[in-house]
C-alpha cells in the first residue's frame, strides 16, 4: 500500500470492554496506517490512538433483553444514521468491536453493499443463541476470536477466522505485585482487602450496587479489619453508585470508591466480588479468588435462563469447563449469600493455591501478541478489498 492517507477505517465499540479491545487493535494498526482516518463510535482508550468518536460511547451502552426496549428507537436511529454515513463514505473496512446486537446488524448491511467487515470478538454463540451463526455468515467478512476453542466453530461454518489470543492476557502480568498495588491505593499495612466490582454499565449498577454494598457491610461485621475498595468506571457511574446506596440505606457502607484503577484494585485484593462479564477474566488473570454475580430485569432473566447451552456464566468457569469459582445468579444475589461466598473464598487458603495454579495455566493459553495478530488480519482484509 503506497500511502495510508486515503485509507478510512470505521469502528464501533459500545462499552468499556469493546473500547479496550479496539484500542489493542488500533495499537497495531496505527503504525502501519499512520495517516489513515479512524472514526465511528468509541471510548477514551481508542482515542489514545487517534480515533475520532462521532458520538459518545455511553450513547450505546445498554444491558439485558428487555432493558433495550425503551431505547430501541433511539439506538436504531443511531445505527441507521451511521449506516447511511458509511455507505456514502465507503471506508476500506468496518470493524465492530464486540456489541453484537448493534454491530452485526450494521455489518450485514455494509457487507451487502460491498464494504468489508471485521467482527472483534465473537459473540458467545457457544453459550447461547447459537442460531446467530447464520447472521454472522451473512454479516462478517472476517472474525477475530480471543478464545482458542472458538476458531474451530467458525472454520466449520466457513467464516474466515483468526485466533489472536486475549488482549488482557498481555496487559496483565503473569505475577502481580500485590504490595505495590496496595501502596498505590493507600492500603499499606492493611489487613485483608476485598475488591467490589459491580460493573461499569448503569444497568449492572442498578441491580448489583445495593447487594454488593450490603455484602460488604455484613463482611465488615465478621471482620472489622477488612478493607473494601470499589473502582468506578467514571464520574457518572460513581455518582449513580452513591445514589443507589443512599436509596438503599447503605450510604455508610465501608467501601472506598476510586476512579478507574480497576487492575490496581484487583491486584491489591485478597478476594473479589465481581459482576459477570469481562471483569471476571481480569480477576482470573490476576490469579485472585472471586465470587461472580449476575442480575438483570426479571423478564430478561426468565428468557435468558432457558437459552443457555452450558451451566456456567462466568468466563473463568466457561474456560475451565467447571465451577472453579462460585456464581450467584438473579434471586441468589442477596447480601447474605454474597457475603457468605466471599467469606468462604477469604478463608480457603488451599483453594487459593489451587485457583492460582489453574488461572496461571489459563493465562498462558490466552497469551499471544493480540495487537499484531489482529492488525495483520485487518490489513489482509483491506489489501484484499483494494486489489479486488
């Protein structure tokens, strides 16, 4: 490619995990396409690589099946407007970073119009909604996958695919420095530390903030020396978290809130209470005991629980193919049950050693140069398109 000045790459990330994934991809692409235009919808990590977001990423963030209904027309309008702009612009490639409900529909329309599409990463069709593979075949020119077992699924379906490893496995050290992390958070000399991670999405906070804080209050009664730290994804989340605790009568819960620093908080912890999602894998890569919680609107839960193909919901358990760590779902997400589960993790020294060994093996299995591998795949798509 003689010059990158006329190259245009469009990307959409709808939440924090997608922002992180796309940023790793951009870290590999930007040196190869120094003058290219990268734009669409994304977050602050993508912006570090010269990405220009046409709308704030929070505009798209929503969680659950029924929770999207009140915002369906708004989000569909954003999708249609973006589609029309991209059909007029005709970028060299469109990359959907996770967020499959939005991105796959957009990709299908763009690919039908001759615009190459890359999806990064695979929807969890191995966990639920396996019928999505039919839409993926229509929508995706190339799939980038981050778990080893996913590659065979797409090869069997005839979808071009590249296993790139998981970016988090590169970002997180094989052995974290707990003492340094505690020092960075002002926890020097503290006793045992529990990280409280109720999620970055407002929907997660709505359902998990109060039971997580209630669990912390119960644990503090068992052991007053325990310290609790909760990283907040942003000012909006921090304010909302505080509002929810006040409404639940838990404004005095013994939880110290910090801005960002989620990895530092995990590294500092002896155990983590965490919302189901990418954060569970982060905790596993830091080799920490955890309790995973998941709660959504009741109607969403009643549908989703009948659509799953496997008994696990947390990524560490999915990858291990067994319940390495406890999962508390929906009606089980109560302060007492959460506190009991976290306490068991804190008190089980032998279990901690077993988890550390299993999570270390998991870390090695996911460790690749994901930035370079994903950039290589995208460059192949761009080059193929331009030579066609």
